[in-house]
C-alpha cells in the first residue's frame, strides 16, 4: 500500500504523529487540539491525559505549561528517572553477601 506523504508522515521521534499544515510540519495532537478545542498560546504545550503520544482524541488533550507536563510525567512514573516518581517503589539494596540491606 502506497502512503500519501502529503497527508501522513512517519511518526516523529518519541512516538508522535505529524502532518503538514500550511507548509509547516505540525504534531498531530497539536493539530487535533487546534481543530477541535482552540488556539495554543506561545509557550504552551498539549498534554495527554491518556499518556499515549499517538492519541489525537480531543477529550484526552489538555493545554498547559512544560512544567505541568513534566510534573504529569513524574507523577505517572513515565520519566527516565523512575526513582523521582512518588508512585515508584524503591529498589532493594543488596549487600556484598547478597542479603537485602534494610533502611533505618
């Protein structure tokens, strides 16, 4: 099956769909927000409540700041450093003898 490259482009890095709009490349979730919800002010990002980067469902999209987006990532345990998430469980520390070290 041949793809129409004017309508669909390969997924952007980190799993986000994209398209061409008025000659510019636009992430698909931002296009969905613009089409169904409203304008995006400079400095604002579109956050996914479902944590699925490929999702373009307007009901799953929220506008916010990058700081709010990063707080969502940490709260949901989606970051590269899972230890900063309040939902993550600390890994056990194992001593030289192979026994789990208890924290006091």
